C-alpha cells in the first residue's frame, strides 16, 4: 500500500482514493466516503448520507471519514475540499 502514492491510509487501516476537488454547493449532491480541506483549515458543513446536517472544524490535509451527499457552501469556511472514495 505504501508504494501507491494515489491512496491515503488512516490509522484505522482504511484506504481512500482521491477522486476530485470539490467546490461546496448547498444543493449539488455528491457521493464520497471521505473528504479533506486542502488549502485552509476551517468549518465544513455537510449533509451525511444518512441525511444528518453537521458542521465541523477541519484541519487542512486531514482526511475525515464521513460519507457525504452534500458539502454545503453555507457554513463552510475551509477551502478547496478534496473528495475520496
């Protein structure tokens, strides 16, 4: 796994593949298993796959294993959010 630079592994042993950078939007649905702010720490407002709205403070470069269907623009201050499968 370490030889494959396109995958990232969390302490729980789960591997994630980067799929796209995402511009937060209040209604555009996505399907991701994890996300990471790339350029700046800040709040990320999401609607999870279960339909729960959550806003959390996230650090850039950290992968957050939250299955999301929407990463909202309203309430998100982190910039350049990367999506992972």
